[in-house]
């Protein structure tokens, strides 16, 4: 049988789109299939009232890798947006990430030495030398005040469980700075594509056959006959028919609201860090591109328990899930005609630049046709 395509690519998100682009440059013919009714995965942006709305939550591109920065700049012009969110705790406003502005707002201190002294005193009084969970790790790093106001309840909303039940490593990603610097990321390159993210995917997939609203598993035999090779970006447990059990995730739901005002909250992202609100943050999309439209669109982001009817967003990398994933990963190495990549196929939290980097490395290993 003469197959129509060299590669079947399952998923039109970052890993799938970059793979399709790179494989096409190498002379391969690709078919991309996508379960949703649009390309771009969770990076999808939709223009509403002249505002590019991040439909699946805030996406801020940042990287230290000049090669990846130059790569994405082929497909869009990026602005100078710097992520400087704020936290709202019961009406009190604090700068994020934790920095000298935050410490001044909390304790009225003005020097790094004063802030360090308070944090050290609180951490010493707590007295845990070898943190075994998120709560212990957080208090050891930033003290009890910051933990109680800016970490504990926010994290419990996000993950749907007591902070004592969460692994310590989750909190280690949070930056703590003893400078007056509200830039959330340390990366050299940062910005938002002017005109939204979807244009990047349109260019990556230009000239490539795409089918939307397609569930691979509902017509697996048909699609497997179309190509010898597969790039798979969906949940790895689904690919192997859940033979070792299902992996678990946290999900999200979004409530969008069009408001007849020019400026709702004065910043793109406000985290709500107490249990008083069920949502974790409000995103005001126009601020990503310094918009001056007469209206604004906000999104309230609610963490959600995951089930098969909901989108899997965050892998729950606890011991039980990691053991299950390791079995699926071992199985994946035995399927030589399939490349597994991305957040779901690798059961790993990835930033955008990391997914691009992973796809570029894996596609580089495939020779030209």
C-alpha cells in the first residue's frame, strides 16, 4: 500500500506544529490532526473587540536561549511585555515575585538586610531543617508571613489539596529577590507576539494538511494507515490504552467577561491568594499588548478537578503518578515509529520555550528525506 503521508502528527499545539514545520523542511509530507476546532493548542489567541484574548490562560513567552528566541521571531514580532503580576490578599496588594517591594509592603522594611533578617527569624522559629512537603519548604524559604498571605491558600486552590500534601519541589520554582525588581522571570528574552500567538502556528503549519475536530482514538486504524511514522502529543496513557492505569491531572476552567470600561485592573495578571475567591487569578488581556481599546476583556481562572470530559492542564507529579508514567515511558521506547513529545506525552510541566527546544532536538535527530 502506498501511504499518502510520511508522518501523522497528532496535535496542533507547540510540539506538533514545530515538528510539522521542521519535518516539512526536511522533505517529508505531514498530516496534522487536532481534536479541537482550532490550531495552536493552549496558546490559541482569539481577537475579540480588537483584543487578543489568551483563551487558555496567560501565555508569556520567556527564554534565555537565543536560538529559540530567534526561532519564534521568524513567525511574529514580539513586544517588550514584562510579566509583573500583583497579588491580592483580602484587598491587600503585593508585588510579585517576592522582592523588596513585597517585603516593604509586608513589613515596612527598606533594605535587603532587614528583609533577610525577618525571613531568617521566621524560618528559624519554624525550625524545619529538611522540608518534606510544600508548606515546610515554603516557610523555610520565605518565612511564615509570606507563606500565609501569598502561598498557602493560593496553592491549595490551585492543586485542590492541603499544602502539607504537596511535594516540596513545587515551590522551588518561585523566584525570591532582594532587589526592587517586579519582573517575574529572570530570562534575558521576554515578550508577547504582537497580534497574538495563533499567527505563529498559522505560519508553522502553512501548506501542511490539517484536519480539525478529529479524535485520533475514534478512528485510529484509518489514521494509522495513512503514514508509517507518528508524532504523538496527546496523553501517553491513552496511547497505550491505559494498560497501567490513568495518570492524573489538574484542570482549569475560564470565565470571560467583556466590560464597558477602558481599564479594569491596571495590570495583565492579578493573583487572588485567599480562599475568599474560588478563582486563582484574573487576566486582563489588553495589557499584554498595551491596548487602548474603549472596552476590556477579563478572564477569571478557576482550578478544577480533572476527569475525562475536561482538559488536562497540569500533571500531578507525585510518587504514584510518576511510577505509572515510568511504565508508559518504558513502553514508548519500544515503539520505534512514534515520537512522543510535549506536556501530555511526556507527563511533564513545560514552558513554551522548553517545548520548542524539545521538538527541535527530536526533529534534528530525524534525517532529511
